[in-house]
C-alpha cells in the first residue's frame, strides 16, 4: 500500500494496523477512529485530514505532513514523529506521551489538553507561540540529530 492515493477518501474506522503506507497521499481523507497502530506512514501526506479519535500508537510518521489536520482525541503514544509537519493542526486532548518529536513543526498548532509527558524534542522542534515544552513534561535534548527521514 506504499505510495497509495486516497486523497479525500472516507476511511473512517478502517483497520490499517501494521500497514506500510510510506509516501501515501491521504490529503483531506477522513481517518476518524481508524486503527493505524504500528503503521508506517513515513513521508505520507495527510494534510487537512480528519484523524479525530484515530489510534496511531507506535506508528512511524517521520517526515509526514499532518499540517491542518484535526487530531482531537487521537492516541499516538510511542509514535515516531521526527521531522513531521503539524503546523496549524488541532490536537486537543491528543495523547502524545513518549513520542519522538525531534524536528517536528507545531507552529500555530492547538496543543490544549494534549498529554506530552516523556515526549522527546530537540532544539529544532518548533512550537506554537508562547508554548513552554518544559512545563508540559517534554524532554528537550540539546543535541540535534542530523536527519529525521
């Protein structure tokens, strides 16, 4: 299923657990309440998609584009989001515990009520204006990794 094209598709409650969706084009797709546990979405484009209530525990999302997505109530515990674009995404109540977010871009994202305990960030991680990662339990390392994807 790598490099699949599902832009704007209705994939609510679908089971993609463990699937290889590397480079998939899912822009504007509805993946609400889908199961993407341990799926590989490296370099995938889900921009403008609906991921509310989606299960993404342990998923690989390195370099994915999740900009402008609705991710309220999604679970991404233990996922790899290195270098992922989440600018302007809504992550209200999303579980991002123990997620690797080094180099991720959260510019203008809504992180209200988002659980971030134990998430791993670095100096290249971009935050919404006024956001304090230390007060949210995020571990910020000083050394920047060379490449995330």
